[in-house]
C-alpha cells in the first residue's frame, strides 16, 4: 500500500478559500492584536507568517507592544473594533497569566484562557488551541476514521497534547486515547499499539521506525531546527514506507495552525459585540 502524504498546505488552502468566500462582500475591518513583549527570532517568523496569511484574505492584524498589561487588555476587551488578541511568546517583562485572566473568552482566539479550556473539557468548545484543532482538521479533511481507534499522543502541553486528548475523546470522535510524557515508561511499547500516533514533544527525529506498527497514521506536530533545516519529531524518511499516512514537516500541521487562527478571527467577528 502506498503511503499517503497528509499535506497541511492543502487543508490550509481550503480553509483560506472558505474564509475568503465568507468575507469577500463583508467588511471585516475589525482588528486582531498580536500583543508582544520582546519577540525573538522564531517569534518574528511566526508573526510574519500570521500577517502574510491574514493579508491574503484582507484581515487586519496589528502588532502592539506590551506596556501595561492590565490597562491594555481592558482596552482590547472594550474596543468593538478588536475581534481577537494573541499573546506572542516569550513574555519577559509581563505577567502573561494575569493577561489571560483578564482577556474576554470571545477575544481569546488562541483558546488559552481557563474559560475556553474549560469549555473544551465539557464539550462546549468556543475557541480551542489552534494547533490541537489543526490536527483534528487534518483528520477531518482526509476523512480519517477515528472511532474506536487507539490514538497515542506524545506530549501533554496545554497548547497541544491535553486539548487534543479532549477533542479525541469527544462523543462522535470516540478515540481511545493514551497521552504520554517525559516520565512515561516503556514508551515504545505504547507507540507500537497506536493506530494513530501524534507527536508533539519538540525532539527532532525522536520517533523511529522500530517504535511504530505497520500502517500507522502519523501526525507530526513537532517543529524543530536541526542541522540547518526544520524537521519534525518523527524520523520521516525512515518511517515513511511503514506508515499508511503521514504529515510532512514543514508543510504539515504548522500550515494549518495559522489558517485555524484566521478562522477564529472570523468566528469572533461573527459572534459580534
Ligand atoms: N506546528 C505547529 O503549529 C506547532 C504549534 C505548537 C507547537 N509546535 C511544536 O510542537 C512541539 C511541542 O510543542 P509544545 O509547545 O507542546 O512543547 P512543550 O510545552 O515543551 O511540551 C512538550 C511535551 O512533550 C513531552 N516530552 C518531552 N520529551 C519527551 C520524551 N522524550 N518522551 C515523551 N514525552 C516527551 C513533555 O513531557 P513533560 O510534560 O513530562 O515535560 C511535554 O509534555 C514543538 O516541537 C513545537 O515547536 C508546533
């Protein structure tokens, strides 16, 4: 059986086309704020990617320097022209947690407030963390059946692993989920049982051929810089023929994450004031 490449670029393109159609004759003049303290290089690349994608569909994205987090967030909350706020890591001089406590859930397009994470837990999703949602979007786009399958997630971060586990457990999706982390014992025994393996650990080429079973579906969230290029958590080249489907890096989950963010901006706009 030939291995299918799960291209994130195709998924992203379909989301952007949908957004363009939905917004073409509406003036989405509402702004989204990228709230920054002192962005580093990787952050700048991410910021530029968001702005580039937003421009394609005429969304307005502004960068605002963090000055007084309490005052700024209150202003963003009360400004009907602003549909979304994103905190750009790393925050060196400000208390990001306080910012997240103050931010209204409907402007939290990254799904990071406790309110939005709680909604995910109870199945009443408003805005979920975009990377976790990007994984689900890839699964939906390629019509991958999850019900009853053994899904193994590597990584338990609040931005990827944990929210993804909630999405996979949801009634109607119905996966049987195992979440692994740095203290998990006999990891390779667990990964070998996976029908669908999702890796979000941030360790280049960590998942090897010996750790998976034949015909597994692999979604690689990892995005790591190694020897002058970007690679995933999965040893893509060596694993390729053993998997039935796999996301590339780059061109996989990352491409979809930005498109999901833009969809959240649109959804926030649609929610109204
Ligand atoms: N493509 C995208 O759109 C996108 C978006 C976000 C992140 N990412 C990438 O995804 C990766 C993870 O990001 P993150 O923010 O979730 O990272 P994170 O907050 O550092 O979390 C990493 C998780 O992986 C676990 N882990 C680390 N080494 C492990 C090992 N050897 N075996 C099993 N588990 C291990 C950690 O376990 P403990 O909890 O025990 O420490 C932790 O739960 C990174 O490469 C990041 O660049 C990509």
